[in-house]
């Protein structure tokens, strides 16, 4: 019987990942799934990538979806640009691993879909069903491919159901999970760090697992038991050992703080 562990954004926090794995204590036959953004911000991206690869070998069926930070690293490398410091030390196996990560991953037996950022109503208004990304989804041209790549980055949506860029988000914009109707499956996602407090973001048809470890929050996993309800998982988390990066301020943050 398989227990499913779904882990939030690790962002190079290897020590915290190891702390969490000790708490989770996966057994043979279990699987570990990650919501993306394994890389950047924290102190040991390469350590995280190599630990995760070993975990996938040890626990067949384990997987990570791509995050916007993996996407960004691969794009910069393709253009011959320098990236974050870890990219200069990454070897071919590290890059092949990053290139293998899918845009999203379905668990049909649980009616669950794992995605890094999320979905947005305007996509389904145009395409009705989620569909499948092409093998070259990172570079494919065309309106649908471009909209699918927004699954890496969406947090909030406007009144038309379109994604709103982070630097244009205001308190009037709604989080995508508040309007998502579950048509592609119950969604586990990352990307939107919850720091105050560092707890999962829970909606009717989605759960966000980015609890801002790299910003001094926590690293969190959802645990779905073999006979458990994927909509009501158990959570396990560990505290960050320190604050490794500073979160970006969004438009409207000062207003919400009274500044």
C-alpha cells in the first residue's frame, strides 16, 4: 500500500529537506512528489538536486514537476547566459534531470494533479479541458503553449480570469485557487509562499504547500495515506534553520500593512 508524500518548494534548503525526510520516514513502496522550485535562493541547490535524484531511484513512482525557477535556469542556459552561482557547478546529469521535469503531473487514482503555480479560468474558457503539454513545452510556440507555461507562474487572477503578474497584483485580485472548480483534479501546488503564518493555503479544490522555507518559514509535506482522502491530508513540517532570502514585496503590501 502506497503512502504519497507531496513536498512544498525546497529552494535549495537541503538541511531542512533532510529534517523533513526524517519526520516523514518513507517506506519501501511509498512515493515522494515535489511541487517544483527545488533550486535557487537556499544555500545548497546542487545538494537538493542530487538528494532528490537519489530519492527517486530509491522510491519508484516519485517525481517533481517543474517550477518557474527550473524553467528560468534552463532558459538562461539555452541562451548562454550566466545564472545563479550553482549553475556554474551543475553537471550534465543535473541539467538532464531539470530538463526531464514535467509541467504538471496527474495522479488519476487519486484524482489529483500537481502543478507548480496553478491554473486560471481564462485557460479553460478557451480550451475547456486541461490537455497535455507537448514534449517541447518549454519552447513551443502558439497561444495554447504560451498559456500553459503560465501554469508555472500564476498566483492571482483578474476579473476576466487571466493571470496577473506578481508586480501588478493588488488586494482586489483573487487567488486562482479561490475560483478553481477542480475540473482537472484536486490540485497540489507551490509557488505562492505563505509566511505569516507559514501554513498551507487550503481552498475547496486545491492546497498550496509553499510555506516559505527559504524565507525563514517552514518546509511542509502533505501526507496521503493509502486509504486517505487526498482532499484532507495530514501535514508535516519542519522549521527553516535560518532565513536565506528576502521575499519580494507585492503591490498593495504597504497598503495592507497600513503604510
